[in-house]
């Protein structure tokens, strides 16, 4: 699930559980999307927190974040009209340098599509600006795609439609759904953010940045307001603090390399997820 070299951000399906209304929930998700864009994330994984979901669960969170991650000129064609997108006008612009349209030679054109279904025999159904309904396309050999991911489509003819999947977009981030343990699988440094974790210091940051560079990047997981990762995973704060103090792994654990408190001097009882994203990634993405 993790990219070979880069940044994966994991947020729970209960991310907007405390929002007063859909407008506020959309605005909050816009800040999460902004953080993913600012810090050059490759993937934004929405993992299930079934015990914490409110009226707006994983489908709502994935839809709004996926819409935000889509180039503006393609949003209407790829997403259409959905109840979850009622207030997308409050989303802040990501200002990612998307590249779509014709190639400089004037030959094949390039656009993007949204994978709506992964089928058998290496084929997927893709929602795209080429037709009103999803089209069936063959996935190139050696490429893996998931439902909800965007793909780059090379178009040689629009009438009749002749197109092929050329790869994944080079710009922006992908929004996918996965269990947390699946998102943490693979190489790289997997970080659980929690006020009960190891306090991030200047000296510790230097070692961590070096480790991440050698390991191929980060996967960083965040909790929800008033429902952090310990509660989601059934872990007591005392167990986490004791393990950190002794230099032991936290058990049971889905695959984190460390639990980290990136705001060790916080004065507020609760740090909102979007605030934690900027504070945490601002530190972890520093260079040596």
C-alpha cells in the first residue's frame, strides 16, 4: 500500500464526527486536503473507525477528499452530483500544477479518470470526461489500481472512444480506502501521532529524518477529535507511555515503528486533526 519513496497520510473515517453541519465538515476536509498538497503526499488513506463514525462516515470523507484531489476542470465530469458534495464551494484551492489536455505535438490528448470498479482479467471501469457512463479499460501490465484512484488516460479518438490507461497522475495525491494495518505494510517509517507518544525533540528529529530517507519515506497516521489512535486501537494511554519510556514496542500494534508526540508543549486539551497534520508534517518533512 505504501509508496516506495514518499509520504502517505492516514486519517480515520470518523474525521468529521464532531462537525456541526456538512458545510463545516467540508471545510475541515479541505484543510486536510491542503496539508496533503502542501507537503507533497502521494496517498491519503481513509481507514475505518467503525465505532467512532457518526452520520458522516468513510464514504463521505473519501468523496469530499477525492473531489478536492481532482483537477478542477474534471471534477464535474468525474464526480457528478452527489449529496456529499453540496458544500464543495468552501474547499480551499490546492494550487497543484495539474497537467491535462493535449500533448505539445498535438497528437494524443491526455485526461484523467476515476476508477469506479476493479473487475476481472485486468480490466477496470473508469469514470471519465470521455463518456457519460464509465468505460472499461485494460490496466497496463505491472500496474495496480484500486477503486477510488485517479488514472491518467491517453485518448487517440473521442468518436468512437479509443483510449488506454497510461499510468497514474504525476501530480497531486490519491485518495483510497484501506484498513490501517494494510496501509502500514511495506517499507518506510510508520508513525502513530499521539500526545502519549515520544516527545519530538530537535535531536530526535535529526535521526528520524535520516531514518526516513534511508527507509523510503513516511506513513503517518492521525486520530480524530476526542478519539485518538489509542482509543481506536483499544490501547490505554498508560500502556503507550510505559512502552515509550522503556523503548519497547506497543502491543498489540498494527505495524507502527514509533508513537510520536509532535506537539509536546500543547496547551489546548485537544488538537484538531487538521492542526496536527500541519504541525507534524512541517517537522517530519524538514531536510538535513
